[in-house]
């Protein structure tokens, strides 16, 4: 299993979760990480770096001969009113969240095709469907991920590769530490299940999507907390 954005937050939780389940886990992030487990290998790679992604996937394939599942968790966000958003900031979000997701999917899928099996899970956010003010570019990038995933499901289905996405409710990670508490409260109060999300909520959805039994589940998006 390859997990992007594995250094901290949800990604790090998922690394530990799947190591405990017996997976050989490969993780990547722009920074280094110390995980003392013989079944884990870390790659210091920016997912928006095409050459870096290609080399990472080649290294994984050389050592394991296969990639069974990919969890595309890596993303960046910048909360800002669109009138105050610099082009550099917008372009970087699109580069990481959209292009980075595409690059990892593309190169991993080429490996999955050989065995006619694979599970791809791309992470989106409930910020997209609820149209949260101050998150226009971030929400747009994650909406693009949903559309990309739906079409990717059709492009890869013939090789037994499923492609799904899911969006978590706010989880107290570094990504939302700078969000004002009243805004977080407003989002939570708009949910059917009025609580913050947890990394275990994310792991539960990922478990479902990556299960061998989910071979007929593809092109879907699940939003946690009751968002539709």
C-alpha cells in the first residue's frame, strides 16, 4: 500500500493502521519521518514532482513487484478570501491537490494493470459540497479530485482497478489549526452527526474501499457526517 502525505495527521494514522493490519506500507511526504517498522519505507517526495513520483513508484515496484492499494491523502490548503488569494498560492494548491493526485494515480495504475487488480482512494473534503467561504480554491481543487476519480474509474475498470474518493469532516490536524473556532463550529453544526471527525472515521472508509470484496464499488464518493 502506498499512502501519500504520510508524515503527520491522517496520513500518519493510516500508516500505523495498515501496518497493524499486516500491510507492507510505503509512504511519502516532502519531509522526513521516523517510523521504526521493517514493513515501512518512506520516500521524501513532493507528489507534484513528476520525476520524483515516477522514481518512487519504480522503486516500490522493484522491491515488491506490485502495488495493491493507493491512498492519496497528500494535500495543502490555504484559507483566504478569493479577493486576497495570490495566484502563486492558488497554483500551488491545484498543483499538489489535483496534479499530484493524478501523477500518483497514473504511475501506480500502470503497475496495477499488470496484475489486473488495484484499489485507489483519493481524498476530497466536505468543504466542497458545503461551499465554505474562504476555501474557494481549496474546495475547487478537491471538487476536481472527485470528478477526476469518477472518470478514472471508467478508464481503469477494465483492469480490475477500483477508484473511489471520500471527504472527511473537520479533524483536528495541522491543516485546520488556523481555522477560527466559530467557523469550525458552524461546519459541525451543519452536519447530521454533529461532531468533529477522527482519523479512525477515515480508516473505516478506506478499509471498505480497499477490501478485495469491494471489487464492484467504484466511481463513488463518500462524505462523512451526513453531507450529500
